[in-house]
């Protein structure tokens, strides 16, 4: 039996970059962009600060890369939930998007905390936030309409999902149970899908091309 090949330098580099980006998302989400340090990210990733500077060129570039990676992953997940064939009704689409968003946050909660930190530190009028919101808004408007009623329902649904993960510590006290346990997450997901169905009612007439 032949011996397995050692990883190539490019594979090692890719692995190091991914580890650094994962650690950076966690650190920036916990402390904010200004308070986080390259040394803290390095400690989380098990690398040196010099390696981070080598791969990313400093904290500002690392923050941008970590943020963009998480945003791209979320947008890709939402786009994949949309059907490629004939358009479904509003309720079916809303359930798909809500389920995809919920599942993404189960796996990747740092994005919500990172964005919340950025809003607290810098406010909403930033080029980075606008670049993230623009394709998301276009995706929703293209499927559900761009009037105020459709926007309000979308805000209610996505707020109900993201808020659950942003305030999980508080919800634990309210619920008297661990909100991120498998059972609690399953119950919340069922509720979110039912909420999506309810909020989408009446929007089909706005979907006509």
C-alpha cells in the first residue's frame, strides 16, 4: 500500500488562511473591530501574528476578509434556497429562505454578532454594510415585491430569526432552558417556518413580473 502524500504548500496555506479567518470572525464578533487584536486572533487560530500579517497584511484587511467571507456564505445559502424553475408561491419561497437563514445561523452565528458590533461602533452608514444589504434587498424584492408591506414582512421574519441568536443568553433565562440545544433549535425552526407562511400570505399578487 502506497504512503499518502503530504499536503502541498498551497494546501497548508489554504488551511492556515481558513483557520485564521474562522478565528478572526469569532474575535471580531466578541470584541468588535477596534478592540480586537491580531495577537488575540493568532492565539485563537494557533498561529503567529506574523503569519496573519503575511497572509492578510494587517488587522483592517483581516477584518474585511473575515466579514466578506461570512457574507458571501450567507448570500450563497439564500440564493441556493431559491428554485431554479418556475416561481413558487410566496409562502413556499418564504419558508425556504427562512429555513436556509436559520440553518446558516445555527452553523455560523458570528456574522450576526459581527454586524451588530459594527453598527454599535460605526453606525449604519458604511460602504461595507451597503454592499452587503444591496444584493440581499434585491433578492427579496425580486421575489416578494419592493413595496413597504413586503419590506415590513421581510423585516419581521428575518428579525425573528436573527434576534433569537443575538439574544440567546437572555432567551435562556426567559425560556428556562438552553435556547441553542438541539431540541430548542428544532422547536424554534418549526415556529420560524410557520411564521414565514403566515407573513407571506397575500404577497403572491406582488410577485408578478
